């Protein structure tokens, strides 16, 4: 049934337009038998569709009006058989049921990688796989470990990520990385059309710049903005303790803290360190109350939007390539203060946010470019980042934030032994129950005199701990804290434990 549905509906109707959607009479009893009752053969349905002129014969035959219904069906069958020979999606459907019914083995599927030229038979694994001395499972694990098969090729979650690094003293973008990437050189001059076709159909979407075009919730990285809003508006200060019981129940439905047992009575620096949801939920709630204690969603959201604008999260960064517009949350006020609601930002925008925090308030218009020259090397234009705003809050607010962010890194073993003091904030942004969470880290180093700010996002990366691992490697590289070969080992890293607090 799935084969037939794919051929008739997905392929002939939706993809190829052979069956015209607009021509179909959806109330027709024969159509109902096909779509609802499943009580008709494909041949009978297509022959009937031809008799009702639901089929555009010109898509597959030049004879048109000279064919009767049976001849239309035969011509369509010939067309389909030829088309399906090269249809990747139909092949995957066949493999799916061949695997389920044990008519093809996992090892045979893996051998297809060699037949398709994805892997070389000289790699040392082919003979072992073909002879049965290596299982399909061990084969795939080994190929993933050695990076002969990369996450982007698997298109499983996670298979993409991004990172943006800035010079906090100038606003220059030092790195803007989207994974998976591709070789630009093969797409210029004499374009490698096969390579382009492969990239354009890749389910990991390499042409989509994850650093500047992908927007997603910032998760707990947003709690720093909530700190600025709460302290600036006077609803919390250094001495404000809030009791976290593990659940914030002043709104419906209640919002759980990641620590189900609760953090107990904590103040702002501890709240940042422990990434306590309940603390920042209370900040959002208090900011929505009037003088009589009445809560208003709009009042709370307006304060959040005010400070998001102050720190530049309501606008693009100025980066000179395509960048998606940010979205400051406009609903679900209290959850918005822990980075949910409808908040959505690119990695580049989170990096500018981190830069502003590192500099105690300098919001830059970022730039990727240094200068423009003529063919002789003469400078025609210099690109200088501009400070478009300075967030006007008292120094004790920044002191609390910087101390809290320094403590965050001390609680994450991913940075143990790094060799430079880092301040940062993790984030785990929920997606849906069907997909893993996004993992984020933003921060700066050295913590006492910042030079670089960084934002890392791993789409569907499960936990912020994985983003921390990537950030740790980036800091090691920037500050030359270890040999490059110890970072770029040529094999996949593995980290199965999660000690991150979000």
C-alpha cells in the first residue's frame, strides 16, 4: 500500500503533476475507494482517472487524444517503470521493506556505499564486510568514528551546527562557520554540476547558512538579558532570594525547573550559575505586575522587548551576508524569560549579544570585512564596526552577570584544564517531543579582560554540554593552548555523559 500511495499520490500527483490536483473530483466514488477505502487496484484507479481526464497525457506521451484509457495506462506504466529506475526515494522505500522482511541484510546495504562510489574498496573494510567477518553495525560505527562517513552525509540529528567568534574590542567577526560546509572552488568557473546537484539535494542543507540564517530559541542563554531587565527595573537586586521548589506555579500550566527537586533559596549569581528556571520565571512574573500585584502578559513582554532592543537582539547584526531577522518573543511572557516563548535568533545575533555582555554593554554593528582594494592593492574602503548602542545599566549589574557566568563555566567539566578563564552561559532550547533539543553555548575569554566572544549552536544537539565541548576546542585553538593536531584528530569525538545545567 505504501508503494502504491507513493507512486500515485506523492510521485504522479504531487511531484510530476501527471495527475492534476485541480481536475480530480474528490467526491467521486472511485476516488473515494482509492483514497479512503483502499478498495481498488492501482490499475483500475489510473485507468478510471484517464477516462475522467484527470491525467495530463502530455507529461508522458505525444499521442494524446489518440489513446483510449487502457492505452493511457500502458503508456503511463512504461513511463513509470523507466522513471522509478532512477528515483532515489522509491529505492529507499524498497530498501526499507527489504530490510524489514529480511530479503536484504544490513551488510548488503552497507556494500551499496561501495557500489555507489561513496567509499573506496581499497579502504581495508570492504573485504571484511563482504565476507561477513565484520558486522554492518561495527562497520558503520568505524566509518563514523574515522569520519569517512560524516554527520552531514547521514542527515540524522544532529547533522548541522554553527559558530561565530568576534573580537570584543573592535566588533570584527573573526569566524563565521556553518556545518556542513562545501568546497566553493568546485562551484565557480567550470562548475562541477554533479557536485552542485548532490549539495542541493542533501538533507542536511549545506547551502543554508546555519550561522546567519537559522533562527531558533536561545534557551537559557537568554537569562542574562532577563537579569539585566530584572535588576534595571528594580524587581530584584543583589540581596533578592527566591525559593525554587522545582516548579513555578504562578502561571498555568506550571513551568518546571530543570532541577526537579528545586534549588531552594538562591540569589542572582547563583541563579545564573545554576540556570534556575524558577528564578527567572519569577523575574518575568514580577515585571508583569502592576502596583497592586496584578499580572499582565503584555506588561511583562513590553519590558522584555525594551531590554532586548537595548542589547540589539531586535535587529540584524550588520554582518555583510544574508542574515535572517531576529524575533523577540511576543507571547508566553513568563517562559520567554528563560529563552522560550517565541524568541528566535541566529547564531550571529547570539554572538553579538555575547559581545555586548563581555564589554559591559557595547552593542556593535558587526562586520566580516576589513577593507576593499583595487587590483593593485590600493585601499578603496575600510570597514569599521560601529557601536550602535551602549546598554546603560549600573556596574554592579554587570559585576553580578560576569561573576555568575564565570561560575557557570566552573561547573562544566567540559572546560576543565582549559588554561584560560572563560565566562559563559549554556542553553538547551526545546524543539518538539519528536526532535532532540538544540544545544548552545555563548561566552567570552579571558573572563577578567575579554578579547573574544563566541556563540556555538548545535541543531538538535541534545544538550548544551556538546556545545561546550566545541567551544572548549575553539578556545584552545584561539589561545594556542594545545597542539592543533590534538584538536583536529581526524576521528569523531564522543561524550556520552551530561553534567550541564540549563
